C-alpha cells in the first residue's frame, strides 16, 4: 500500500507540473503603435530668397543704352544742389547726376528730354555753330557766385568745351538757361518722389516751388508735367492742399499753353 501511495503521489505531482507548464505562455513582444502606419517622406523646404523680381524684358540694358553727345555741368558750393551733371544723345535720352548739399554720394537718374526741349537745344547749338566756333562766351565780369557751367559737345569725332558763368551772347545764355530749367525739373521730381513716399507733409511746399518755377519760366516744356501732376492730384497719401495745388498748376499750364 505504501508503494501505491508513493506512486500515486508522484503521478499527481507530475501531472500538476505538466498542467502548470501548459498554462504558461510566452508573452508576445510589444508591437509599436505606429508599426503599420506609413511614415511621411521628408520634403526639403526651399529657403526663401530676399531678391527683387527680375523683369521679363531681356533687352532692358540695351533699351536703356545711349551714346551721349551733349554734356552739361553746373557747380556751385553752398547751393541746395552743389553739382549737377546732365548728358544725353540727340533724341534726348540720357541721365542726370546731382550732389545735394550735406550729402556725400552723387545720385543718378535717367532722363528723357521732350521733343520741344530738344528742338530748343538743337536750335541754339546750331545758331552758335558750337563745334566750329572759337568764341569765348564768358563776360569780363565774373559771376561765379551764381555758379559755373561747362558745356561740351562730342559729335562726329570732334569735341569742344566752353566754360562760363555769365555771358552777353544771347544763344550761349539760352543754352545755360535751358539746362538750368532741365535741372530744376529733375531735382524737383526727385524731391517730390521722396516726399510722396516718406514725408507727405512736405508736398504742399514742393507744389509751391513747382508753381513758382512755372510762373518764372524755370521749367522746360511744362505741358509734359501734366500727366505726373494729374497722378499726384489723386494720390490720397498727400494732404488735400497739395492735391488741390496740383490741380491749380495743371490749369495754370493749360491756360499758358492756349
């Protein structure tokens, strides 16, 4: 009986171990939550460039090119514009450079003289027979306090330069006056452009300046300014008084033209 008991006890223990082993399962490895989720493909984001857009016109540089024939220089330290340089070809295309008092850098802008202005200049240069003449236009009395001018013409392989600050030659004076009017116009355009963008409260004073120029015949061919003045008269950035002045100047020009 004792052997039977021991044998039964051994079988019972063996069965218990087998059952326990059967119930024991291997814990599966933890699957990442995003294992089956498609991952985004990295995309390279282009760096933004701080560049001005380029014009689609590939001929911009050639369109702006010109071969200067006429050269004008005005110098007078202490004036608002101490130095003014104008150069242009025979159809009026060129540039103007000017140095404003108190500034170190000289500024340059393109110019396009009107047909009326070019006709005036051509007439006086022809009357002077400028390239062939050897006449000195300077009067014996010096008026350099009003500024000195230098006129140069380069044409057909020939060059002539004349310097004077006052003259009794009517045609030479007309050359001096015409270029002064051109300088007045383009320096005024520079000033009104700056004021329009940054200091609108200065525009009424600048309108007064232009009105005075026109009354004193100090602008070459005023009618061509009507388009700009019309634009200024509707620019709501400008004070109402400046816009009204632009309208009055337009009427003043049109009345004179009639």
